C-alpha cells in the first residue's frame, strides 16, 4: 500500500460528521476509498459545545469509514467554521539583505512569518494567512515574485482569524478520537476548492455554503481570495421556524422542509394541504403548503440578504471588483427547492448549484457523495492530497480486531438526525494565550531551516505541530 498517496478529510458540521478517505487516480480525479457519516450531536452553529458528544460522533464516523475502506485512520484534515471566524486585509514587507540574490521561497516564508506575529484581539488566533499580490521594489501586481531581483518585498494578505478556545476544542476532539490533526482548513475555502472552477475564480464569484448551523461565504476575483465571512445561521434555523410556526416537532419540521418545502411562496396554492401524524394517538395535523413556503421564504430571504450585505461590503459594484461569474450555492441548504431562483431574484446575479462530483471518479450519478452537502468534506480531502508526500493518514487495518454489532452498518441514516445539542458545553481547559504563543514560538525556533523547494504553507504546519504538542504537554487525554 502506498500510504502517502491516501488522505482523509473530516468535516465537523452542525448536522453531520463526515469522513472521506481517498486518493488521486491516474487522471488526477478523486477516487473515494471509503466514507462514513454520523449525526453531529455536540456542535451548534459550527462551534463545539459538548466535547464528549462530539468525540463520540467523530468516532462513529471514523469507524464507519474504516469499515468501508479497510484501513485504520490515523490522521485527518479538519475543517473549521463558526460565528467566531472573521477576516481582514493586511499589508506587510521585508527588506532583503542581498538584493543581488533572487527572491526565493525562504523570502516568502519570512514575509508570511511577519504576518503571523500580528497582535490579534484577546482570545483570537490566526488560522490562515493567504497572500493576494506582491510588490517588488514598488512594482505591483506581481503574483509570483520568486526568481525576481529586488531589495524590498511587499505583499497584501487575506488573514482569517478565529477564537483560540474554539480551535483548541476542535483539536481536543480530534486528538481524543485517537487521530492526528494534520491541518486545519477554513470550511468555505475547502468548499470552494471542491465546487469552483479556476475560470470562475478569475472572473469573480461568490461561494455561498449553506450548512445546518452556519452559512459560509468566500469571494474570489482574479483567481485570488478577496473576502470570507461566516453568517451564524443556516438550514437548522429554517427548520426551527417551521417547528414553531406549524406547532410540530423538529423531526416533522425537517421532513416537511425536505419533501415539500419551497423558498418561493407563489409556488403553492392555498388548497394544497399535507397531513402530519398526531402525537400519541392525537388527531393528525393539517399543514398548508402555502403557509410552509411563506415561513421558509421569510427566513431564507433573511439569510440571502445577509450574504448580499457581505458582497456589498466587498464592493462588487466597482468596475475592478465586478463578479462576472455570479453566485455558486452549495451545502445541504442549497438543495431547498427554488433557492437558486430566490438568490437570483434578491441579488440580480447569475446563480448555479455547486456539486463536488466533477472532482470525483467512478461514482454513480445518484451516489450520496455527489450531493452539495458533501462539498466541504470533498474539499478537505483535496487539501489533504496537496503536496503532503510525507504525511501518513492511514495504516493497514488489523483483521483480528472485532467490531461491535452497532457499527456493522457502514453509513448512518441522517434523515432522523437529532436536533442541535442543547446540553451545556463540557468544561474545557483553556490556557492563557501567551502560553499558546510561547509554544508556537518554541516550535518555530526549533524547526529545521526550510529548503528553497518547501511549500509556502510550511509555517502553518509547524504552528499546528507546536499547537498539538502544547495539548500533549497539558495532558488533555
């Protein structure tokens, strides 16, 4: 088995936990070796609120994927989202000692390290530092400065920031599930990798990932990420509105939304009625589909307007920032009937549904993984397969290990997934931010000097290694 070619993506969502194991085939398409899902019981709005339940859900999904692929899973690439995520723009520069030497990867990494030293608000940590464009001795609009001569190297960066406690809670859940956290990746960036083409990123496009607890936004222009945001509500709040508006239980509200829901209120007639079974022998309840669509339309409109506010803040109406490719919606919420038409009506922008199947090989058209709800997981798997030749995500499974009867089923039925966990969050261990920064600095100072051929993201990998070492030192097992 050639283990370095296999990667694992772990999507810790509000509604489900999804694990994908895969490799690239000879055509550079994703070959899925196995996958597993489990209901997400300890996550609300993209944030872990119950450590114990989240660990249990991760273990269930990992065990299901293990049964499907036949490998023991040892490491994962994990997505991060939630209402604590924010982004900002920042410019920085370095002065090179020898301008007679060409700019190389070491210079780019040094510049990126400068950005990682920025002072954040209390309790925040930098997740991503993404270069947008460079300047060399004042000459701008440079996308790749390596190989050029110059004394002053400048760059504009897109910085993604999140709460330290939320990041550490995710890391603890992964580690307590006997997994190694190989990398953290912002979920809208992972979804963009799975469903957007390079042409769309060049032309200008808005990715909208409507999940269960959050709606993630990523705006691209000229092939560069320009803006990211997380709106703290998604499909689950629509379900809750149906539950309250129709006086039914949450499971029935979710089924109504999926089977009969529409984001366009003019679609249904007043006399279209659906009957809901009563509780414990009570009479059935009749629900007007017109009323149902009005409830869905009101909340969906609110979500889309919040997305459009972020697009306006980006300044899409400026000629240089025009988004020619329009909007791409993905995630489980994109499967709501007529949501595409509503987005086009409210924003005036061309819209399509984003499916991850163009990157997947040898899967039937009706396979579950072709659904937009797996876009983030596919993107995380793709991230894991990028330039990670030294990482091992799986090992040969021990056939002597016996499996519990309840795990015989490889995949889990999500149609009856419980609502968001309402239990109080477990108490978590949170050290002072200075300790985390100290561990980060120690990891960076002790690291081997990078070679010229190393990837730009190596600094973040060393940060993650130091981060996990800190967790080990604090005995969070």
